[in-house]
C-alpha cells in the first residue's frame, strides 16, 4: 500500500513476531491479505515486479487446509493493487 499519511495496521506475513520493530515500516509497500488463513495480515510487496504483482503468490502457512507445508494462494483484487484476495489452498 502506498501509505502517505499513516501506516496500515496488522502483522506482516513472514515477519518474526520477536522482531525488534513489529508491524509495517515507513517507505515499504504492502498488500492487505483478505480471506483465507492469512486474513488480516500484510504482505510486503516492496520491489516486486509488475508481473509478480499481477500473478500473486502462494504463501506458506500451517493454518491452511493442508497444514504444515501447505500454501495459501492470494492475488490482487481487480482495480485494487494493494488488496489481495484468497484464491484457495494448495499442498
């Protein structure tokens, strides 16, 4: 997300919970994950190419249908580059 006035709230996907600075960092670009096992988390998409942003991502999670080693698929919502919707789980 391009946050000019305020940073988004929420946990960052893949960030260690004991990280010295939890949460969003100024100057970074985030996608809000909507639905599925990672609902409400933020994904740091800073530096991603246009192709990567269009494709979305399969994110490792133990909370999905396939448990440890499974992935939750997320992709950008049409017209909203920084809101990514859940598209299902994959082994």
